[in-house]
C-alpha cells in the first residue's frame, strides 16, 4: 500500500507538472522580464502582521503572510523601510542603512524572509532612502562634530546671527516639506544644516563623492543579500541648486492660497527639487544594478522611483537605450489629477498623459494608493473601489497596490491624540490635522474579525485598527461568495494573459463622456474594459467603439455591485453598466482558456 501511494503521488506530480507546463506554454509565448507587467504590492511593515505581539508589525509577521500575497497574484513585494531608525518619520529616518530596525527583527530574520520569498516565487524590493539619513546616523554624528572625512557628508552653512535676538537666521527661505524652515541650527557644530523633511532627517550632500560611493555600497550590500530591486524615496530632492560661490539662492513665492508662509508650497520649488544632477545619479544606480546582475549572473534588478514631478520631467528618469535610467518612475498622474468628483474624462486624460509622453519601449505603471495618501476609496468614492482596481490591473505596464486596497479599505479616523505622523503633528492644529495626516491609511491590516483584526495579540496596537474590521477583513472576503478581494484575484489572474501583458491599448470615451472603455489586444486575444464613472446606468455600444468585436461577449468579472454574474453573456451592442461600475469583457474562446487555467491551478492546489 505505501509503495502504491508513492507511485500514485509521483504519477500525480508528473501529471500536474505536464498540465502546468502546458498552461504556461499557452500563456507565455514571449519571454519578457517579470516586472514589465509586474504586479507590485507595497507593504507598510509596521502595520502588516505582528508576530511577537508588541502591537507593531515585523519581518516574521510578513514572512508568515507571503502565501497570501502569492495567492493574491502578486509578483513583487515592496517593503517600506525596515532599517534601523529612531522613527521620527516612521522608518524614513534611517540610522543605519545596513541594519534592521530591532522592532522588525534582525538580519537573520531578513535572510529568512528573502529565502521564503525565493521559495514561493515572490520578488522582494526594498525602499532605498538616499536623500537623507537620521540625525542619529553615525555619519551625521561625526559630521556634526566635524570629524575628519565626514565634514561634508551633509549640507552645512554658517548663518548670520540676528543682532537683536541673538538667534541664528536661516541660510535662505527654503521650507521643509513638513513645514517651517529647512535649516536647523546645531549647537555642536555652530552651523546650520539643511533638511527637506523633518529636522531629524538631515539631507546628505551628493556633491561629495564619498557620499555617492557610500550609498552605492548600500545598494550593493542589499543586492548581495539577494533583493530584486529598489523603490527610491524622494528622488526629486536629491540635489539642491547651488551658486558657484557655494551659496544657495532663495526660492520665489508661489502665492498659493492653500499654503501659509511655513509651507514648502508657499514657494516655487525651483531650487530644492528636480535639479539636473539628479537624473545622472539615477543612471549611475541603474548602471551599478545592471553590472551587478551581469557579473553575478542573477536576474536583473528593478529600479522604481518615487517622484511627483510633472510628467515631462519624470520621463527623463527613464533614460535612453545608451544610458538607461529607472525601469519606471512611479506614475502618480492618477493621484494628482483626480478627486471625488473626477469624471471618466479626467481618468482617461490622466492615463493618456503618461502613455502619450512615455518614450517608446519603456514600461508604464499605475499607482493610486500608498502610505502617503489617504485611502483610495476615501479619496475617490467607496462605490468606485472595484472599478479603480479594475483600472489599475488592466492598463498596460506594471500595477502597484498598497496594502489593503485589494479589500477596498477606507480611511481610519484618528483623534488628534492618537495621531503620530509628523506631517500632521507639525500642523499643531487639532482641528484640521486630518487633511495632512498620513495615519488614516497606515493602520493595521485586517486579517480577520478576531482581536485587533488578527494583526496582533497585543493589548493595543501602534495605531488603532479600523472600526469596520469585523466585516472588512481578508477572512470575511475570502469566505463571501463574491467580494472585493475575489474580484481583485480574478483581475490578477486575467492580467497574466497575453492581451494584458503585451497587448496594445485603445481607449475611448462614450455615453456623454460618462464611460471610459479600452480594448487590450494581442494577436487574436483581446479584452474590453468598460468603466462607468457616471452615477447613472449607461447602455454602452461596445461594437461601435472598437473594431472587430463579436456580437456576443462574456463578462469575465465586474464590480461587486454590478448585478452581473461572472460568465454572463452580453450583447456587445448593448452592454448595460450601472453607475460607478466596471466590467471586464472577453470573447468566449479567451474565457474558456482562462477557465481551464483556473481549473488546472485549483486541481493542482487541491492535490498538492
Ligand atoms: C517619501 C516617503 O514616501 C514619505 O513617507 C517620507 O515621509 C518622505 N519621503 C521622506 O522620506
Ligand atoms: Mg536633498
């Protein structure tokens, strides 16, 4: 009997391998790099999963939930900073670029995490924060004490001293992104240093070649550990405009009525952002990463940048064939150009802005949420939650999802007393702080309906869990017949099909500009996505919008409130779509193939 079972299991394994090989052959006629249509997921480590029950997430917690991400259809996981930090800006103030925050674990835990990612087939991307360190970093401590070799690691200048008050006067009018002067007096060095973010985040001096080399060594350190790439923080602010005599010019006033004199936006930031030297530094990092991959015969490393710059400036980051830059700067056009009242036209224009400006042969990408923004559903309407996930998952290029957006989470309201984000605390405004606070999107991830949403067994968590966790959680959405999570998984599955991976894109507005539809086509495979951004039901004539549409189409998936079942056959000339609803339509043969692949995966999962 044992002999028979072994034979049986071996035979089943062989059978499954053949089935998987056949299905892989069906879907992958091209050999593209994984990140070209990569599905990225951003983890905010403090809030993903707490393994040691101290109320703060950690690396072992993340490791224990990797299978969730794999099952979700994610390719690459990006971790917000996990490095040693005094947490003045929750990990973005790093006191050792080569060590792990003790709250999150240690380097051994990191090695285990990366091994587990490799085992289950997930890529691991780290946050790289080159613009600044913590004021507790050894380099800053040495620089502040003028220790030989470290004097110019940061940006130091001698201020005038006000004769009346005897207080040092800021070097110029530059403001921090987190309010107030960007110059901070050091009693120790008797000079001021520049900080774009909180004063505990002094800017590194990229005009010092030693700093440039140090940070390249940091990249090498983590690549040696096996990471698959980096998300670069605050790239725009890497360099500051400097006069030939070493002084810094002031910035002109913006007269923006939404900004007071202490806000960064009260000035036109022509000196503190987007300096020409920045692009070259990105090209140097890409070169280093490509060289590393070639020399070590490992897969290429992906370089993604955080930049809210205008699209024309962002395009420079891509570089060109001879001098490649980032694989992509994040595309924040959908964030910058939309709000709760945005129309189909606004969304389509934001999509076109990127696609029309992107140089040929590069990778587009789509971002709607992250740890710096309020929840997508709170910004753009909870009724549009699925529609927006459909958008992000079905456009050409990479998709980036912030943790919890697959569940269509909403902002968690936090009282002034519970608020910890320096961006909000620096307002000193217990009434209006919430507009600026990033905490509402940083609360613990809801895994189930148990204590602390299954995130932690601690008595309290670093930020409270949302009140709606009893219903908005992974377990509930997995158990439901249909849910945001289930729709998200269907999207990540279809996304692996050729029309979404390599297909071209044709977008159009219809129905009095309420509906934004697009066709994605690769060879004979195509899909049509219909997004009704209007409030009322529309009947969309898909056959008249695109060429070669068969008379009948199948609904692959749709928003939860669509009242249309997956697999329903619709008349292509009369597709009825309720307000705020999105649909993915396929022709029947594609549908049959996707169903077969889903079936194969389900059978293999059950047997294994
Ligand atoms: C951008 C990060 O996303 C944000 O969270 C952080 O506060 C600043 N950069 C400073 O590092
Ligand atoms: Mg800087």
